[in-house]
């Protein structure tokens, strides 16, 4: 058997310490390793609907039962710059209709006197300082203020772009600002994407509600992993018992996507934040408080 002198043992010890340090740093998302520093939850409106059963098909007790849906935007501070996930209803549209924006199934109401722009200003930011912008899907309550961030790189699934934003297509009920979004520098994705290459912010495809719906997995240094579901589900009931709302683009894909997200949440031990779940949203810290 080969013997080791004190010099050899010292060198081996140094090697293992260095290797363990490198392994320990790999995959971290905060501190000196860079990554996500904090995340703010911004108020982006609130909606009411007269019939909860649209979101829970087959549940008779929800027929004709009113429901309130929250709407949040998420501001992420990363070492490489600010990222905004979801942009809410257009603040210019809501200014013209302060009592709500009626749609066939919802009446969206802006209850907070502070616009998205003002909430950013309260944090010392302007729209031009947002370097990255994305949203779960291209419905007005998520994409409405997208045109405010004209210098940001837009992250969108190719399928969502083709269906809603491609000038060759015929976007359904497209707001005027979608025309401006086409001019943004953009990354058109075809699957899950690690935005910053460090595992701290990952876009997760979750089609069904729309053709290119996507969710976001954020790994914070202290809070841990948080999964932002977008409209893959609208409230906790649809997370616990996957159902496809009647208005969803692809009902089968919806259920598959929820199962995928549940697996990701379990593997990453993530908190699951459901954007439109008003009861859960009421428990979250809102800006200027933050999660780190």
C-alpha cells in the first residue's frame, strides 16, 4: 500500500476543500455568486366574475357563485438587471374606465390609486430601467402595460407570439399596444428556458390556457423557490384538482401542464403562487416590502 507523507496529505486536503467549495457554490442564486437578490409583488388590479363554474367545470355548487380574482405583477432584481414578470391591464385604459373594464365574463376593477408606473417610481425605477420583461400569456390583464417597457428584451414562447403578436396572423381582440411590443428586442422560445444561465429564473412552458402559456420558477437566496403559475390555474382548487376552464385554448394540454408544474414544485420544494387566487394574494407581502 502506498504511504502518504505530510506534504501529500496537506495537498490532498487542500484539493478536497477547493472541490467542496466549488460544488457548494454551483447552483447558488444569491450573494457573491450573483443571481436573484429579491422579488417584489406589485398590485396589478382586481377582477370580479358572476359565475365561478366557468373555472371549475363539473362543480355544480359553483354555478352562479361570484368570484374575485386578484392580479399581481412581479419585479425581480437580478445581478444582471431588473426583470418584470406580468404587466397588468393597461393603465391608460383603466384611467379612462375607473369603475371597471367590462368583458363578457369579467368586470376588471382597478382599486389601487397607484399605477404600475407609480409603484416602480416608489422603488426609484422608471420603465426604461427594466432590462427584461415577460408574461405568462398575451391576455390583456397580463400584457396590458407591455408597451411601457420599450427598451426591455421580451421573453415569449414562439407559439404565443405566432398566435397573438405575429403581424401575419389575426390576433383575437388585440389591444393597440401589442403593435409596439413587436418592435421590442425579443427572445422567442420553444421550451423551458433558463433566463440568466444560473438556474435562478427559469421560464417553464405550461400551454393550455393559451397556445404558448408559460410559468416562472424563481429561486430566492433566503425564501427559496417560488413557482409563479400565471393562468395555468386560477385558484387553489384547480391546483389540487386539475380542471380546464371552459375558456381555455386546449383543455387536455391544460391538465398536462398542471401535472408538470406540480412535479416541478415538488422537486424544487417551491412555494406555489397562483396569480388570480385572491385569498392567497392577500397573505403575500406587497411592494415596497419584498422577498429575498
